C-alpha cells in the first residue's frame, strides 16, 4: 500500500528523510481493527519523528501520522460494535489501558511503536475506533485525534476551567491553539489569545476569541488559566498573566523548552503548572459528543490532495505560517 514514512531520521533536514512509497499493509491481530483512510492531518509530532525525537533510526522505516478519519473495514464484534462501512475517527494512543496489547505495555502513539495513519490503511485497537461526528466533513474530522483532543484535555482536565472562567491561549494559529479557542468559547469561557501577527489575531477573533494581543502585552485582567504550547517565547508572559492560584497547562514548547522558570513568582503566587499529552480515551469520547452537540468545526488551513503531496504539506508545517490544520485527503 502507499504510505508516507520516515526512511531514516535527520535532525537538521527532516524533509530529506520523508518518503512516499510502498509499505506493508496492517497485519490482522486479535482485538484490532483496520480502517481505510480517507484523510489525515499533519502534526508537529510527525516532524519531530523525522528529526529523531521519539523515533530512533533503528525503528525506521516508520509510517507517520497520529490521527485519521476513514471507513471501517470489518465489523467490530459486540452489542454496540460499529459495522463495516461506517465513517470513523481514531484514538491513536496505544497501551494506556491494555486494550489490544499486553497489560502494562508502555503508552505510545501511532508512528512510535506501531505504524501510523498516513497510509491507505491503518490499524488500531478496536476500542480506539469511534463513529465520526455527523456534523463534520471528513477533512474536519481528521483534525480531532491529536490537536483537538490535546486542547480538550488541556482546558478541562489539566487546567480544570469552568464556564465563566477566563483563559489565555498563547500563540494563535496552531492546531492546538485554534481548537482551544473554539472549545473554550463554546464552553462559556472568556478567551484571550496572543500572536505576533495581526492577521492571525484577526482570524482568532473571528474564530471566537474575545480579545487578541501581541505576545507579551499586559492583559486587561489576570486569567484563571493559560494554555501554553509555545514555550520559551511566551513562558514569562504566561507566568505574569495567570492569577494567584491559577494554572498554566502546557503541552509543548515549539520555541524551546528552556525558558527562565521564574520560580519565585510560581511559588509565591501558588501558581500550578500542569503538563498534558493528548488525553484519555474517555476524553476523546466526550470531545466527539461536545463537537457534535455544539456544532463545532475545526479550522482548516489548507488541504493537499493525495499522499504524494505529503512533502509539500510537511514543508508548509515546518515553515510555520499556518492558521488551523494542514490536511491530506486520500
């Protein structure tokens, strides 16, 4: 089958080891299901894998991709099991609870130990297969598995915000930040966002943010929580913007992971810092219901046609001038 894969790892030139070509189809295994992929989105995790972060040269070739929408190939047994031909979205963490693997297996996301989703077919534990929200297109649904699940978990688990709270979302434009804007607005939060670019600030306001600022600007009031995925470039602003007793929920550090910690401010103001990596299967199920009931539609930056367009899609991700998700339609 045709697939997008890491042929090796190269920290300095990740695109040089990105390949499109034949790879083995998923092998049948108990309690797993195979899906014919219709669309995927590109995530920072895919670029990091090419750079050798979480993926060693010995593990290559490795099919990339951490989320997908597709058509279920075979019935999932059980009273409430999905039937072949159903449009489905995938929860792509494996090993969180023993579903489809040996109990106690270390948690991984597809494309680390098991082949990823950027292929004509992919496989996940059957417990990880969910019906696609009926209000979404296939392209929109492909955005949910990584960025939207991460944003949901950051807001409602890691940060623990409640309707009526306020939140600062750093770095408007990326998949997690755009998802967080939409989810927070739908949940009744006051939403502040930052971006260096005026165009992205304007788009964030159209997406549902109540106010948008340049990075580092003092906010009208301190917020209950900060959603942080930028890292070094925004960390000091995040620490200064959260109220005493508030929370900074962090899922990444795209501008570097070694900012000044500002420990004095953290402990003196009882600020909680909570890390988060995607979310649980239960979070994913709740996210899908929320998206459907609130009629939310993920922001899509661009759509590329066919797996052969993957190098162009990855180059756009690396360039960074993106607002929403980059999708590849099969």
